């Protein structure tokens, strides 16, 4: 169903694997089209905080995550429609490989192909051609024939080493019956900086505007913008309102700075649509949550990089403890770590945290935990009511040193059929866990 008055067209930019060049191409196209006066909106397939923040920097407007595993179809279409308001072109960035997802019913696996199929978006395939030539055509042909729900509308070759390399790789793509609309040469200077959870956050990237302009110039020089614009097709979406999660209160105090930045724009938008107000505060500036709020939300982020500074901020911690004595406080991932007794940084130094939960965490011994989570709340908390089912994910390198005696916040299972296990912590008005909520379960 098309959104009321919506004539927006769109493309989904995908690749056969992670690291193939999706973000480079997406950001370059976003900024380049914007510079040409095209009204562009962004979307991101799957759970990811960092890429949508770069989309916002490139476009000057929020980019929403769409997740076919965690969201019901009505929410997916509503968010796409909301993103497309006043836009002529929607560019959706895929995640991992185009068809990569989890075991689930057809169309609900979390794969980028599911998003493309749900919204009627053709695929702009970016293909890393390093280490191969005509064989790139076989990979592109495989992507084109693997899933009849989606259509590869065009191909952008990436990491082209020479004119001869381009000639051979392009011949392979055309032999597969596909069209090459651009070829990006190897260019180390335009790579964005990274850290352990992916790219360095947009807000921390030095000279970000200049970098985005350089990406736009690079992409515009090596792809056919007019041809790519012509590949876009009408977006299937809805203008109906649909919220992912009920707000924690009428007025929510939300931590926001370099240590606390991972909060999905679609949650904020949905809470706002339900009448909630927000009061942002900065723990790294030793700010306490405003007392007139109904709940405190500590998002994820990188508190492990700022643990020493946070540990010395008495005003923040005293205000947080005073608030928690009367009203709900919730911490996601990094926020959960700060609510605990102590946080050990990468150097092995232990820093005292809020002590509102008994958990102790460490970043000294890093082990990646990654995946979807299907959670059922065990008691009322800021996330929802007892028995409420939520869907989300975990992505962290920190580990739990001591869980302590607090009760579990939820029972959570992965997407592979594992038995539900206790997850997170709760004590009094305080709750938290490594679980990042995306939406109420479909």
C-alpha cells in the first residue's frame, strides 16, 4: 500500500558479503544526490546504530532501521512511509550479505532481501571485484537468480585496480545479463575510521562534513548518478501510525553524549508520536537526570572508553541514585554496565559505577557477543509489563565478571531455537541488560 500522497522511489544498496563497500557507496550517493537538490531519505536494514547516524549526517534527517525479524510488517511499512515523507528518493543500506539472515519463516529472516521484497525496492548491488575479473559476473548472476522476490537493477564494481581490470570485470557482469552503472577504484584515503563495534561514531569522526563531501565527489566521479536514479522504483509503504514500543513515561530523561548514543531513532519517533517528551542530559559533563522526569533511559554506547571520567562524576551518580529511589531507571548494554557495581576498562583498571545493580562488567577480556534475542519480561520495568514479549539484539565485547544477587530482568532466547535463559538484572525501580530492544514482538 502506498503512503498517502507518496510518490517516493527507492533502491536498496546491498552486497554479497560484509565489507563489500555498501557504506561507502551509500553515503557517497546520499550526499551526492542531496548536493544535486534531490530530496533523499535513508533507511538501514537490520540492527545497527552507527550507519544510520552517518546517514543523518549525510542527509540532515533521521534514518530508520527496518528489521523483518524483529518488526511486524505493519511497523516496517509505517516506518518506511514515515522516512519517505517529503522525500523523492529513499536509499536503503543493506546489512551483511544480501540474503544473510536467521532461521525464520519466509520474509521474516532479517535479511536485506526481505526488506527489499517487503517494500518493492530494486537492488543496487555493490560488488568487491578485488582478486577476480570475469568471475565477478558469476557472483552477480548468482545474486540475481537466488531469490525470485528481488531484482538486481544494476551493479557498481568496487576496488577496481586498473582500466584492464574494469574491462574484464565489466565484461563478466554484462555476460551475466546485468548492467554496470559505476566502478569505484581502490581509494584508501576515503576510508572512515573504525573501532571495536564498527565505524567510529558520526559525532566523533573528525572533519565529518569534509569526509562526506569527499565521499560524494569520489562516488559522483565514478558512478552514473542519472542511471542510478533511473533504476529506483516506487516505494511500497503506508502512512498509518504504528509504534514499536510504549514509552517508559510521559517525560523521559535520556543520557546522550559520546558514552551514551545508541538509541534507535524509530523508538524516539514512536514515543514522541505517543505523546512522550524527552530531556537529554550528558553524564560525561557530570549532568544529573532532571528530577521532573518520569523515567531515566541510559542507552548503549562506549562507556568503557570513558569509565575513569564517569567514575569521578559525583553529581551524575548521586542524581541517578536519588532518581532511582523513586522512579524507573533502565540501562541498555553500556547503560547496564554503568548501573552496575564496577566496570573494568581495557587496561584492567577497575572503576566504581552507580551500584544500582550488583553486576560487575569488564572490557579487559574482550569476547564478541552478537545476535538476535527474543525476550519475555519477568516483572514490570521501564521496558514494559511483566510477561511482555520483546524482540531485539545483543552486540558487545564486554563480559560479566560477577552477576550478583539481583533478579533477572527477562528470559531471552536466540533465533536458533535455544532454550530461554535469564537475561539482565533488576532491583527495585532499576532494570538493565545487554539486550537492545527493537520492538514489541510481532
